[in-house]
C-alpha cells in the first residue's frame, strides 16, 4: 500500500495557505438596500471551499476516495436518460428494480467482469469468481 507523502494536518495547513491570497484578493461583501450583503462569485466560491473543506480534501486524506466523481456520474447517467426517454418510471417498484439491475451491471464492470457471461453464471447458479 502507498504511504501518504504528507500527514493530514500538513495537507490541511497547505490548503489554508492556498486559500489565504483569495481572502485578500476577493472584495468583502457589499451591503445592499435590504437583506444579505451581495458577494462576488469568487467570494462565494471561497466560502464554499472553506465550508466544505472535508469534502474537497477527501481524496487527499483518504486513499480510497477517487480524485473525481466521474464514476458516480457515469453510474447515474443511464437511469436519468431512461427516465427522460420514457417520461419517468410508472411505479416506485419499477424504479427500484431498474436501479438494482443497473447497480449490478455497474458492479460487474467495475470488477472487470464480462456482464453477460457473469449474469449467465448467476442464473445458472454457478459461482462468480472475482479477479484479483
């Protein structure tokens, strides 16, 4: 297993150092006539980076977290396309069944298994061997 280059405290310290210049460069909120003071898009982004620090740094602090969420987006896309093409699922049970099938196929692909061959083996009550 790979060993982290920096300790979690050091990663957070570097993150805060990177955010410091943005604090001084982004203009403070401008008071308006009513309600919350208006902020620039950069200030909003800085606030979100501070508020969601754990999520932003998750990939750097936990080796099991991928750098991007592309896999999650790829897993959701077929269900969203099906929903848009068919105008939605007719019943919650149908939506659950579709989600279960899609999750199964996605898992096979992530494990680098041949989808149809693995399904055939499952339906024939043969064990599925996962690659090492």
